[in-house]
C-alpha cells in the first residue's frame, strides 16, 4: 500500500473542504493511501518511524479510513466522509445534516435509494442521522432534483438478508 | 445448515444430532481422559456438543457500557454483565435468532463486537495501556486488536499482523467498524515479520500477543467439524509452527516487556511444551494470571516428560468450568536479552554425558 503523510498545508486544504459541515479541526495525523483514500492515525509513531516501517514491511492498513477525495463530473475536487470519519468528527458536524424516518432508515441500511415525499432543502453531500437522532448512520448525496438520497454504506455495514 | 438446525431443533435434539454426526475419535477421548480424568473428560465432551452463550464486548471507543446495555434491552434482549471489573463484557441470556446480533444497528455502527468470553481473556491478562507499543502477531479477525485499541483509548501503537490476504480484509473491516485509529496492519508470515523487524528496525515492543493458530480443541462448540479433523500428527505439526512464532516474538520484546501466548486448544504439546521450551531458551519469567473466572493451572507432567514448575502459572480454561470455549493463556515477562544457543547447550550436555 502506497502511503503519503499529509503535511500541514495539505492537511489544512483537506479540512477546508469539510468546512461546510462545520468541521475545522482534525487532530490526528492524516495519511493518503492509494490515490484518494485519507486515513487518520492517532498512534505515537513519528512520521519517520512510519516511513521506515513502510520501507521494510508490506503495510495493508494504517489508522482509520475517514474520507475519500473525489473529482466530480465538472472536474471539481470533493471530499466524501466515510461512516467512520463521520463518527470521528461527529461533535463538530453542525450543518448539512439530514434525519431519516424509521422507514427510510430501514431502506438506508439495505443501501437502497431513499425517496423524499417533499423536495429536500439540502443539496449535495449530507451527514445522515438515524430516526431517533442518536447516531450518525452514514454519508449520502442528495440527487440534483433534491428528491432522492443515495448512500455510501460499505457492504459490510449493510443489513444482511438471512439465508438459511 | 447448522444455523438452521440450531434454530429449529430443541437444545437436546441439536446436541444429540451433533453427537451422532461428529463423534470424537478414540485417541482424542483417551488423551482427554489422561488430561482430565474420566469424570471431567465426560463433562468436557458433554458440553462440547452444546452452544456457547451469546457474548459481546462493548466497544468503549464509541459508546459506554451502560448506554449500550439500555439500547440492547430496548430490543427485548436480556443483558448480563458477569464481571463487575469489566462492565464491557456482556452476555445475552435470552434466545435470539441467528444473525440478529450482527444485523442490529449497534453492531453495524461498531458499538459492540461479538466475541466469545474466553477470547477476551488474553487482552485482559496483557492489559495494554495508553502510550504503549504493542504487537499482535496473528491478528485476524481483529477481536483482540479492537479490544486492545479500546483499552489503549486509541493511543500508543498496535502493529497488527496477518499473513493471509483474505483474512486481512476481515481484519481491516473490523478495525474500521470499531473506529480503531492507532493500528498499523501488516501482511507477513509471523516469523519473517519478527526477523525483519529485529534486523532492520529499532522498534521493540512493550507488549506482544501471540494468539497462535492451533488445533482448536477448545472451539468444538463453535465448529464441531474439528472433531472430524482432529489428529495427533496435526498437533505435532502445528506445535512446531507455534514454537517458531513464540521464539521469534520474544526477541522483539523490550526487557521487562510482557508477552501473552494463547491458543484455543488444550493439547499440552501446543501449550505448556511451547512455554517450557521458551523458559529453557530465554531469560524469562512465567507470571501468574489473575482473572475473575474459574481456571486451572498449567500442567507440568505429560506423557512421561517433566516440565518446569513455573509452567504451572499458565492458565487453562475448560468449557465445562465457565460455560465458555476452552482456552490456554501464558504470561511471560522478559528478564534480559540473554538467550541460550541450543546447539551449544546440546554439545555441553553431550560432553557432560560422555564424561559421566
């Protein structure tokens, strides 16, 4: 796994992409793995120690995958938080939050598209909350016509249908 | 198939079905009788055809045990916290459907880990702390790594190693679900990883867990197929791998550092014999382990061989003692870097024998 530790400038730039949610600080060391995945490492190894380790061992994971840097259709860079990135930064998230009802929550965990009865006021990426408003349950994107919500739940976090 | 039978059959019928389908091999019965005596061996085999209770570990990186308990009780689950000093350990006492735990919102969000109680014990014995550097040599699926990260409050560093790529995906997925941030996952054969770190890196560990691959005699309740697979040659073969793993790991331990060697098997060749070998080769102390459940001490005599008295400090957990899986745990403290050269020792022994 290719790893690149983000310097101060790159880290600042990345965090600025999350400002619309109210996020302005990430304490952990940020590491880019592959082309687009951003991971947060809270451990006590120095940058040099991490790189030394990487030179001698095949590293298959480091820290927590918190976000993905993606380029949209218009060539604009966007940041998509992972469900675990959302959990890490939950105390800072104040804007662009959508709360689902119970029925929608069930569909969400099956990774199905959510249809809104009324057009949503929100656009683009949103932090999704459970019907009881206790938990952030993932990151989603509202369609351009603001009538649907698409989720980015990884397979392992979806509710499985039991086959006996 | 077994999940379907578990759900549709009464406890007794299911147990009888397993007994018929997976009878123990004669040699296995004889060995267990030698180890435990006839009465206890009978209890061992009796419980081996029943299911373990559903146990979970609250992931304190994401939620407090009291809050989780409240949420789970809302589903109608009866939750017991059997150990006051470890409120994160929980047992669901009522019957639940297969998959019900894994499909709950709290599981999908990483608020708890489905983990058998015996498998929680190595980390409870090792007590990893905030700021320490830990090696988990055979880490997948990640139950113990996630437990360590929670105990360390995501501080310090864990190097979690696994050799198999498929198992690494499972490990990574569990680490992410549980919000673990202080871990570096590596893919290397355990012995090769230790040798590489020893030669090419300055990193030495405060604590190491070697939860070695084993013949699985302790997990018959979970995987009755082990009854069919069991054979003495397999034990000998695995013991040789375990010995190499444990030896290599000890060299990476700081002086005064601690290592847990654990297996989910009860064969002395895979347990006390490995520890005895380490005791002969390295300057180490086998420490006593205190845990809040019934356990038995390590055995010092097996098949005519006498082992170091210190090996008694190891801990054996039989399924019939606490209604768990079977497990073996040894806690080793490294006293100094001294290491006996086996060839040198053997030569000296030969010279002494010849002179006598």
